[in-house]
């Protein structure tokens, strides 16, 4: 059984013909289409709008799957640079030493005030 209907094949053929003659324009921007792949995509898109038999977009299914896993990965990626930046500057280590020293000196001051 054919994946693409005759109507969709005709739309792609027409889009390729327009691209070849420099008449095919992209959607919003209206710029001239020079890419073969983009011309095919435009033809298939027009066919979908008219209800022709065209398989679902492959990129749409991949994007939705990557968004689900991407949200998990993005949180780990965001925290990773912060850790490495802290190690490079040394502020995290010195800050912890300083805070520990402040805590000790604060404890000394409190104990001396009690005397």
C-alpha cells in the first residue's frame, strides 16, 4: 500500500518545479526557497492541509520524545556549570573555610562574653 497519495505526490512535484524556477517562497518571511528538502516539506505540508494521505511528521514525534527526556537532562546540565565554576574560582572552598572560621570565632566571642 502506498504511503503517499497521488495528490501529495502532485503537490511535492509542483513545489519542486516552483523551486527550480525560483518562484517558491517560504511561509512567513516570504524568502525564496533554495533547499530541496525545504521544497519537499512545503509540498507535503500543503498536501496535509488539503487532506491528502501523507505519513505523520517524523520530526514531531522525535521532538516530543526529546522534550520529555530533555527536561530531565536540562536540569542536570544547568547545575553542572555552577559546580565547575565554583571549583575553578576556588570561592566555594575558601568560602566554606571562612564560614567555618567565622563560626569558630563567633563561638569564642560568645564564650568570652559569658566569662
